[in-house]
C-alpha cells in the first residue's frame, strides 16, 4: 500500500498532543474532519493506532511504533526536497548530525571561514536514533556517542565523557556532591527496556515523577536543566565514548577536511 503522508502528519499531531482538539487547532482543520481522517488511516493500515476515551487519547503498541517511525519519514522526505532544491540552485551543502549535548559549532564556523561557498547545516540525532541521520541521508558527518551501528562506517574516537546520576531534587542522594555505583545499588533505576521513551524530555519527566534514577552523559544532563531535577557525579561509572562518524566509502575532500578541523578542535 502507499502511505498517505497527509494522514500520517495528522496522526503525528494527535500522537504529539494526545488530544484531537489541540491537534486540530495545530493543523488548522476542524476536529470532526481530523477524526474521520484518522479513522480512515487506521482502516487503510488495518490496525488500531489510538485508544480514545472521553478525556484523553492514548497510543496502542502499533501507534507507538508508527509515531517513532513518523519523524524519520518526515525527516527523510524533507531532506529529499531540500536536495532537489539544492540541485536546482547549484548549492553545495554539508550537513552534520549531533547527539544531544554535543557541540560542533566551533568546527562548523572554522570550516565556513575556509569554504564560504559551501552551505553548512546541522540536524539532531534524537534519542534512540543513533546513526540514523547518516544512513537515511539527512547528514554526511556525525558527532555521536557510542553505542550505535558501526557497520559500513568510519568511526574516529574523540573523547570519553563521564556519566552522572539524574534524580529528583528532593531525593536523599541529591544532598551529596558525588556518588559511587555502590550508592546507586539500592536505588530503583528507570527501566529503559520496559519504558521505551520516545524522547529525552519524556525520559527526564519520568525521573522527575519518581519512576527511578537514570545514568546519563554529563552533557545530556546539562542540556536539560530544570529546577525539579539534579545530577550528581558518579566517580566510578563507566564513561561514554564520543566519536566523529562518516560512511566508510565517503571520499569527499570537503568531508575529509571537516573531519580534520573537527577532530583538532574537539580533542583540544
């Protein structure tokens, strides 16, 4: 079957807001029209995507999966349109993907000074995406954290980033300045395997709600500062390796030059 992108966007809006009225307002359509379109979409896919009650809308297992897939589909379509437009205008573009909390702006500025004729752009490698922006064509270079699928990729280690324990500000361990893994042994940790969060925002909301502590890279914790959460150093926690990543068969001179610039700056 052909996937109807318009209906997929309608579904994604409902999944995001968990409310037909708010989703309809965002889409600038009437709520009854939106409801009919979603129902037709479910019939086309031959599966139930939403559980509707008088007060809320929840996603089924199929709906959760489709919501995760939808953003990748939208990103791929948007990238394809941009490539077509670049080809029409003769634009050369270099796009860099980055994991949450990692910064590559200094390298981009230096590269742009050397190559003002090249358009540069960035795309986030979202929670659970890993190397997806490189594989679906959204980016040509990645500044990512391990682990991810390294098959067919050239991976250049950059640094080892420490991890911290993130917890509610009211938690007893929040009074400590640093912790050990032994301190965390008695504590309930957020079960990532069971709670398949679709974003870091959702992950931290669960932590703040008392569903368990979580170990995250320091730069991730710093990127999501909020008054009801704190993070504490865990001195013996294994670190997370950051890497520059590019397709193994990429021989583009501009890509190689950007890697050289970024590696020198990031390691320094």
